[in-house]
């Protein structure tokens, strides 16, 4: 890990505390209406598709960690449950692989706002510590805007930094229900603007910038590109949106065929919505319901989906909407894998293939960027 300024250290520690050991205190500060989880919806009897053997090993390990169903918990308790990333790490260790982060990529935490959760983790290959004009990736993690942190989603930004020879800015943002929609979108936009202003000081080239996100972060990646377009900021060279939240319809095919999937199911989607929405009308806001947004003039986009995922149809319908708007889009649904698979490239073949696709498209985008 890298050295941090005293202020950045305090911000990072405070952020970690907010989403882990101090989760109970946060929940007590939320409104009483947020204290109890919503009743789960009636689940369909549809059996999800069968996971590939290497994916199933991770799912079995996650079950063995003994976590409780997220949709039955309060946010404070849900934030302390084992994650798919925890399960993947255990499987890696069992396979004789290192369970610790790759030390050839260094990190430091820096605040972009005044709240403890408004900080970014800056990843940079150690071998390029003094390099200049590196490409820059702004990465947004998942967790339904309620759970998970930059710690949970370490694998993808670390891999991208190493494979792209890039600076990756992994954005922490305020969580619901303490901060409801649109706080997360406002933070995503603020972090993007901050990155443009500061990338050169870190050795990056702000003209060679891309956005990447997973799940809720996949939504933020697209929404931030729209924000950049509308506010005449430097637009990303490419968008990689991985199993994004993008369509508010509850009758999408994957909402039915993967309603009982793991590690994400339809009941969890309702649970997340209950906590991040201020009103039921929020689900129709184009920042959440991306398929109804003005999508014209966005950068080339790669959308990655998992077959066994209630959000699969979100990505597929978003791709169609973007193509209808005249955007260049490549969408691929990887068979036999589930939500959260993207960070499991060391042990899941489908994740390796998805990683390769994302990295290849980003390399092409950066290669086409203007030279200094």
C-alpha cells in the first residue's frame, strides 16, 4: 500500500468505519422508517440456469460463509455480511493462490468532498510511479448504493491498473439510506470532475479517461458520461458498464428467470430500492431508468452481463436503447456466470473472458486518444 496524507488517512478510516464496524450507529441516525427491511416480494418458481462448475464453487463457498439473506436485514447488518468477493478470496486460497492484493499496484486514498464517504482510492502500477500521461479510469463499485465499499470491490480496479498501465480512481460515495438518491449520482459526477482537475498531478492524462462500473456502479458509469456530455466536460473515451442497473421494469425476462438467483435475486433488488429511493417516483428518473434517458452522443460503450442475474435484461435493453440513439455499443452476456463474477478472473473462466473484453476495448480507446 502507499503512503497517505494524514487527512486522507482519516477520511479513509472514517469511511471504512461508516460501512463496517460503525454500521449500527449509522442505521440509528437514519429515519425510523428505514430501520426495518421491506417485506420480500413473492418469488417465482422459475429455476435459474445452471452455473458453470467454477462459478458454482464460488457460490458454494459463499453459502458456507453463513451469511443471512440480505433482503431480511437492516442496512447496518447487511453491510457486515460476507460478500461474493470474500468467497472468491477463500476459493483462491484453497487453490494455492495469493489471497492478498497484488502489491505491484499501489494505492492511496484522497478526499474529493467533505463527507467521510466522499473519497477515492487511487490505484497506480508501482513500476510506473514516476510515469506521466498515463490513461485514467474512473471506477464505480456496486452494492445497490446501500452496501459494499471500495474495499469490497478491489479486484477489478487493481486488475485494470495493472493490465492497462493506468491510473484507476475507485470512487467511494455516500450510501443510502443515510443519503438517498440522487446523492450517489451527485458524488459520482463530483468525483469525475475532481479527477479531471487532478489527474495530471498524479501522472495521468485527463484527455485519456474512461469510466467503468459494476452493478449500481455500472449505472453510475453511464449516468456520469451523460453528465459529462451535458456539462461540457471532457467526455470519457469509453464506457464499460458491467451488469448495470438500467431498467425500472419489473417484467423483464431476467427478473423472472433469475428471480431466485444467487448472489443477487429479485427480493434484493426490491430491498435496495426501498432504501435508496426517496419516493416511488424515483425509479422513473432517467438517472436510474437509463433506458429512458437521453443517450445520444455518448462514447463507445461495452456492456457486460451475466446469464444468471436478474439484471441481465437491464444491460441488454440498455444496449438496444443506446444503439437506437446512435451510439456504438457492444453488449455481451457471458454464460454460466452470475452477478458479481467480473472480479473473479483468477478462478472463474467466464470472468477471465469478460476481463479480456473490457481491457481490450479500453486499450483500443486509449490508443485512439489524442497525443500530447
